[in-house]
């Protein structure tokens, strides 16, 4: 087939959104229809902790209408996701089950990092993106529940941080505190200033932000100008436009821009976040690409099925962000680099025996990069400290579940996983076995550089006659490595039934 018709559904904090796309190699990603319906699920979650019964029924009715539209367009496939409004709700599982039973739609819950990564893929599908991130650029996504700031430098993702102060959450926190317009603005600035200043102090340091890519639920209202959308402006133009339209009351703002008063009340916190970031960072340019989560789903669908070829290396971004994280915690980068290389050599040699794919390979690679972070916190309990750091730090493109796998692989690199099976909290048997098999490979690779002196060069591995033959080249004394290697080999053999054997060749290249 030359094209596919798909639907993407975003069960958001403020509104439900349906987009119908035609995807083909010839035309790329073309939107055929776009339907939005306001329903403040996030207001329930952020104020009471659960979604009201009346909103659940309304939600199901709207989604059922969405399925009728999908049938009209003869949709062949769909993606339906929800984010913080249901993810943080105490009755979230009940809501998802009601949707499935009443509409037939299976709505999946995205972690924050997965949600932002999808929006990032929608950006990467645009030709301007690659040029823009060559110099200091921040993707700033102000949503209903939180703010995400992802920092790029020289085309590489440096860090991504989430702040739980989205437009709807800010409004609900402060709505009852002041009726005065200027005072309300001041309260919002006071609420967000510390987080912005902390981000600047912790993550910018000597870096400068020349460009901001502004995305999110509400910034499109700010860029509306008569019958068109403003695509870009300078930092000074943004501040000037802010003062020209945002000093009005909610009713005046609603009339001037042509949006509802409800939307106007959510626009103010959103724009204030961008204003304060521009002021703090002296940003030169702001780009408004007008992409959202539904666009990200379509991009992911097209990229993952090779309908459209992406030019940006998303895996490289994930790995680079992890290396920046390791440096932040003063990990031994020379040791980490050789460990990363050796563990992938072992993984590739064992491909027929572990049954894993590329995703598990990346998770193991991330475990190798981050395994040393915990020593920054505790030399006495580095494994547990590394586990806590990994679970507490978002890695864009990696789900919370995947972070749990990485964290457990790192923890049980030095702890006895068989004795503590019951302590691998909330992990099913299949996932537990995945962790065990990844741990076995990490332990053997780590033993090859136990002295942290990078003695082995050009390590190679091959499975032959129930043995994993690991050949290395060195002229160094490897007594320590050989002694500890035997212990790790026993665990590896217990897991795979294959005995790792270390074979040293003299390095005649020196």
C-alpha cells in the first residue's frame, strides 16, 4: 500500500484531541482532520487526586464519538495515549478500564519522559530542527501539568528536566489567592522564579541559550495574529508582545486574541514561564513549530515502520544524555568507556543465547554508563546509591519501567540478586529474568577492568563449545582481573549454561 490512514488520540489534562493522518513515503505526514474537546481532567487530578465520576462518563462519550470519526475515515491503525491527568489519578486504572469497555479503545499511559520524547520526534521531522540545535537551544514544553526543558548543544541532547508547574496546575494552586490582576501575575512569577533560577544554576553554567523552541498546550494562543500563526520572533519581540496583550484582564484578553476566557486563564501562566526564561537566559530567538503529542505519535509511527526515514539519531541523544549524567556524578569516564565497549562486545557475541533485541542492548549500555554514579553519594553503598539516582533522574526516551530495569541491573552488578529476589519490587518474572541476564553480562565486562586501569585492548568475544571465549591484548599484570573474573564467570555460567573463559594475548603492537 502506498499510504496508511492512522488516528492519534491524546487524552490530555485540559482537552481531548483526535488527529487523522495520511502517511506515505511520497507525501510524508499529512493531517486530514483535527478534533478537540475541552474537558479538564487535570483539574480533578491536581486538586482532588482522582477523576470525578461525571468526567469519566463525559470522557467515554467523547472518545466513542472519536471512534465514529475514525470509521468515517477508514482508519487502519490508531495510537491513544494519556499523560499526567490519568497517570497521577488514584483511580487511573479504573478510568482506563471504563474507556476500554465503553469505547473499545486501549489508551496507554505515557511516562513523562516518553511523552516529551514523542513531541521531540515531531520536531525532528521538521527540516529546520537540525540547523537550529547546532548551537545552544532549549525545547521548552509548557503543558497543563508540568514544564519540560530539554537542552541541546552542538546537536547533542545535554539534559532534560521536568518541573511540576504546568499552566493548569499553577492556576489551580493560585486561583483563590488573589483577585487583583497584577498581584496574580506577581504570585505566578514568585512561584516559578526559583525553579527557573535553579535550572540555570544547575544545568546552564557556562552554556548559553540562543534559541528556544516553544511547544505545549497553550503557546499557540499567544502566537495567534488575525488569521495566521506567528512562526518565530526574537526575544525582545516576545517581551514586547507579552506587555501589549498580557496586561489585560481575562475578558479583554479573551476578546483580543479570540479565545475563550477559560483558555485565556491558562495562557497567562504559560507565557509567564517563557518570559522569565527569556529574561534569565537572554535568549535571542523563539521558534513556534506548532506541534503537539498527536503529531509526535504520528512521527513515531512513521519512523518506527520505516515509512519515513528520520535523519536525527534519537538513540545517540539518549546515550549522550546518560554520559552527561555520569559526568555530573563524577563517574570514572575512562573506566565507563571501556566497560561500555566490552559489555556490548559480550552482548553481541551472546545474541543467539540471550534472545534480546536492540532495546535491551541500549538498556545494558545505559547501565554500563551509569553504574558508577553512586560513588558520588556513598563509597560504602555505591550500588544502592546508583539505583536511587537512576530512578530519580529522567532519561528522555526511556520509560519509568525501563529505568527500573537499568537501576536494578546496576544495583545487582555487585549485590546478590538470587538472595534478594523478593526485593526486586514490583517486577514480574519475565522482567526479573531480563535483569538477571543483563546483570550476568555486566558483571563479566566489569571484571575485565576491575583495576580501572584499562589494561585490556581490542577485546573480542565468541561462543564456541559451550564457552564464551573472551580474547584480550595486554602486556600488563592481570592477576587481579583474572582472580575476580572467575567469580563473575560462575554466575554467568549459572545463568546461561555457558562458561566465560579469559584468554590473553601479548600485545605486540607496543
